[in-house]
C-alpha cells in the first residue's frame, strides 16, 4: 500500500484524539480499508479509524449523477455528525476512486459552514476534475491535500469520456500552485496499483515517480 502522509503523534499525558475516515470506490467493498486500519494501528494504537461503507455501487449507478449526489449527501451528514459528536483534535480523510468524489464534494458543501479539525485529505485515483476548486476548501475547511496519481490509469480515461461531471485528476493531477499543503504525487501503475504489487495485495511503501 502506498506511503501515507500521516505523522506519528507525540505520546504525552494529554494525547490528542485522532480520527482517520476512509472511503472506498465503486464495484468493491473496500478490502484495502481494513488493511490500512491495521497499518495505522501498528503505528499508533490509540488512533481511531472509521471505514465508511456505502455498499456495492455499480457502474450503472455511477453513470447517474443523482445517485452519486445521494451518496455524497449521506457521507456529508455522517461527517458532520461524527465531527460534532466527538472532541477530535485532528481528522484525516482517505479516499480511492469514487471515494475521492464523495470526499471532495462533501467538503465543498461543508466549506462555508464546517469548523471541523480536518487536517489531511489523501486521495488516490481520483475521478474528480483537475479543476476542482480545492483552493477554496484549503483556505478554510482543511489544512493539507495529497493527491496520488496513477500515470497508467485507463479507467480514469473512460470515466472522463463517458461519465458526466467526472474527470481524471487521479491521472493528471489537480490544477493550482503546489506546496507544503497541496501536493500531486505520481506513480507508474494503473487504477488499483496503490494496493497491489505483482497483482497481489501489498501493504509496503511504493516509490514515487518524480514529476
């Protein structure tokens, strides 16, 4: 599994309450989420991980904008509730494929009203457009965005050509000035390469392609 930008917290008498929420893509139940949870807990046993599940989402459902909107709405409500019900010091969000669409649009809808301590958003194989307005969200709702791109992701090519209101930021990157709080990273593999090596599940660190 590709290397994440989560720093190990300092273990003090007043340890922070850290939550990581993961969101899977379509045509899957997100097996990588539980594997990531194991890795995070090995680094920090006190970390809180919630693997958000919205059920098996078919390609046909993905083609219908209204059905996508329903999933985004449910996640937005969930994120609002989990943020307000607990006194979190830090919340990180991780999404793959359609999960990036869910996270991106939910944060966009919350960008003018949310005061949640969302720190890092990590996206992989994003189906969002390269021009998605992250600059507005980075100014208020979140502190850092990491967008991992797969340079041989042909699924995203089909998504951009055939699915309304989607793109291939997970192949080309997001537009805008990159820096410490906004980064596109590029990997030489396909849509699911973040979790595989040689076609088999892999949880180690992959090298980043300079770009």
